């Protein structure tokens, strides 16, 4: 596991390390399906500090969305959080009662969804469905709640917010809906916003606007953000730190700069190489090909023994089939789980049935 | 209320008064599409006609439905004339007033049946779809069990037996007890389609992101069901209910035609039952109630058809 004291003391660029807001340790979420136990998230650690954006990156099926839903204790059936600790604002979320969790959801931790078209209820007007949240969480009156909703709509850059209150979701464009969703997430001034691929379903120009907006709001409101995405470009633009996930495990975590300039884990490297770079020419006589990662993500019912990436890893050595690497810090704030980078390994052959 | 200052000042007071006018929601939108739907509008007109007859008719017609005085002057089975616009029937009743007084009965049967069916259907389907798993499995098998029961035989048997059992008990004095039994039984056997539809809608809506979003903002399970899922399923429910009303009216007519109807209630099916033997002599006495049943059932079916089109988002232009 990550040697935490060192990492939480490591300085952010140009500032003293802010306090830790969220610390997830040893989180495991398993899906109990008819075919067997899918270890979607299997011993994951990450931290989000105050006012920081952590990018959680990985391909589909790597467990990034499930591990973020676990923060709200809303993993879909048949999944269950089987172990781990989620310390948020000094409290263990996994130890809370369902009732106590209801006060956390939306109020302290809010979520922005992938598809704005479906994440608003079609039968309620914008003012109604957003105001409803405020009335429920903050126990305020209807008038007051609508005023607050309008104020937030203005904040997320919606023109004429007061008249939007009575509009219905289908009357808004996709980008507009995502703005409304962002406003909804920020309604109760949450300490942490979970953004699950917030721009994947938007067209490119709108993506840029939404990212700008998120960036601006985060700065203004001092909210921390957990940005779940598969898009390294979005991470480079938005995040302070990155955690890379593969097959339910963390590969590498560190400052965005470090990860992009000096990726250590072979998976991170492969991920970055599979992305076109602006400083490289793709025309001309010699056309470099974008590198793809060979093979497919492993079946998580029976994950590969040892390091989960060894089946696709260009640098794999025989030990990788046997030993499951654990996170180890290689420089302040930069931790990797790879035997080739000196991470300690744990015997797994025989341990996983 | 601790946002940054610029946002606060940016909206000086304007946010405080939301306008009253509401732009179109699902219902208004549905109505707009419905208005352009010829079959739907035809159905609605027919239904309105029946409702109008039921409400206004009794004040317009000249004869009491139980008035047999025509026997004295015109005689039974007399052809339509100015005094008796639709003639008289085998028992000397004025056919027109029997038809008019039969309309409220038909509507009451249709609405009552679907009320009973909806309550059971929405409850069973709702629990089934929302809970899922074993509960769902059991409730759906239970629903299928109800689907395969030969409804009419049971209704006829229960109506007859119940009619005998109540004799001599205080229950006997309840007006229209027989009719209410029929309505209740029709509802009791009419809910499975509603339950299945509600379950299907719930399974679909449960997966929607806005439901997940509602969960993520801490909404209670009960509120998610009542405020987010059920209202979205309502348009489809309205369609099956409208369809069911027509079916229920037909079913009651059938029960009455077989002679198991409420003797005190005036029902179209019963008119047929009393007069079909005189079909050749006094066709008006049988054709008129037949036409009334036809118009009403057709009206509700067309209405349901139109509603289905209007609420179907795929037909949105």
C-alpha cells in the first residue's frame, strides 16, 4: 500500500500541502454475479486534497466509475463494497448509516454525470427539480430555494436564469443541460464533486466550454473534484494530480506534470503513447503511427496472477506473473506499482482462486 | 448561501420572483400532439358524447326509464315515432330513455373497474419492478396466474352465489350491490396488464440516469419512486387504463347479456338480453343498445390509441 505519510506531506507546486479531504484506502468493490465474483475494484488507494482536482484515469472496465460511486455508497447491485476505508472530512463513510449517508449525498459530495440528456428528470421544470434538492437538504422555503437556483444557474453561465426556472429539460440544448447538471451538483456547496466523464457525451466545442466552466468554478468555490475520465487530454487540462487505474488496481499516481513528463508504469506510458501529441508531426514522409496497447483488458472474474498488466506489458519479467506489485513512492508524491520500478511484490499465485 | 460575492450581486433581486406561467410539460405537449391525431380526436369526441348523454340526457328525455305507461297507448314493441323516438321494447319501456339512463351505468362500470384494476396493478407492478429479484419473480408468476383464470365463469359463479348469499342479510339493502360485485370482480381480474406495464416501465426508468442522479443527491427511496419514477410512467398507464375502460364496458355488457346483470341497474347489455328474442319484430330495441355499446367501446379504444401516439416520444417531430 502507498506509504501515506510521505505523500501527504509532499508539497504541491508552489504551495504548502493542503489538508487531505478524502482518503480512500484498500477499497475493494466486487460484483457478485452468476458467473463468479468480478473484482472490479480490488484494493485501491487514493487521496483528494482540499481544492484539488484528482484525475482518475483508466480504460472502460478499469473500475474507475465504480470506485467513485463507492464514495456515495451507491454501487449498483450486484456489487458490494467488500473492504476498505473511505475517510472523508475525518469520518469513515463506510461506517455511516444509510440515513447519515443521505445527508452526505448531494450535500457534501455531489456528482456530475456522463449524459446530461438523461440525468435530468423530464417531467420537472429546472427550478422544481433543483429547488427540490435544496428544500430537502437545507430545509428552506420554495421562494428562497428558487432564488438560490437562479443564482447558481447564473454562476454556471446560463443567460436569463429566472426564466429558465420554469423551462423543462427538453427545452435546453445538451451543453445547457450539462450546465444545469453542474449547477445541481454545486447547489449545496459540496466539498467534493465527482465528475464522471462530464464531457464525453458533448460535442467538442461544448466540451471545451464545459471544461473551462468547471475549472473556473472550482477556483472560485474552492471545491475539490474527482474527475473520472479516460481522456488524458482532459486530465492534462483539468487535474492537479492523476491516478491511473488498470483492471481494478492503481498503477501510478502523481502530479500531472510528473505523470506526463516522466511516466513510470508501463501502462501509463502505453496510455500516453496511444494519444496523438501536438508537438509531433503526423504528416510528411515518415508518418509515425500511434501506438496501441496490445491485447484486451483482462477478465476480472479470473484476473491474471501477479501484476494484472503483465499479459500486455512490454517490460514484463517472469516475476510479474507471480508477484502482485504494491504501491511504492519513487519520488515525493509520485508512487508506482511495478516490480520493474522497485515496488515490493506480494505473492499471489494460489492466493487468488 | 455562501457563494462568492460576484454571483450574489449579479442577480439583484431578479431571482426572487419566479414567473407564474409554466411552459409546456409532458401533458401539454402530449395534448398538442394529440390534437393533430384524427383517430384520437374522434375517440375523444365519442367519449365526450357518451359523457354528455350520461350527464345531460336524464334531464332531456321525456320518460322515466321504468315507466311502462307506453303499454297503454302504444303497446310494447312499437316502432319509433315522435312520442318514442327509438320506439318501445318488449316490456313497453321507452328505448331512448333506457339507453340514456344506461350511459351513466356504463361509465361507472368502466371507470370503477379500471380504478380497482389500477390500484392493484400499479401496486403489484410497482413493487415488482422497483424491488426486483425474488419479489419480482414471485409477483410476476402471481400475475400470470391471474391471466390464465377463465374470468367469465368465475364472475358468473360469484355473482350468482353472492346474490343468493346476501339474501336476508343487511347487505341486501345496499343499492346496486350486484353491479358493484361485477365491477369489483372485473377489476380484480383486469389488473394483470397494468401490473405488467408498470413493472416494465419501472425497470426502464430505474436505469435512467436521472434516477441515479436523484439517488446521488440523497433522495429517499420512497421519493425516488413517487416523485421520479411513477410520474414518468403515468402517460403509459393512462393509455392502458383508457383501453381497459372500453374492455370493461364490453365485459359488463356480456355479463348482463347472459342474464347475470343487476336487475335494478339499467344497463345496455341487459337491454340486449331482454330484447334479442324480439330482434325480428322490434329490431330498434336491440340495435339501439348494441350501437350504444359499440360507440362507447370504440370511443375509448380510439382515445387510447390516440393517447398512445401522443405520448410516444419516438413519434415526436
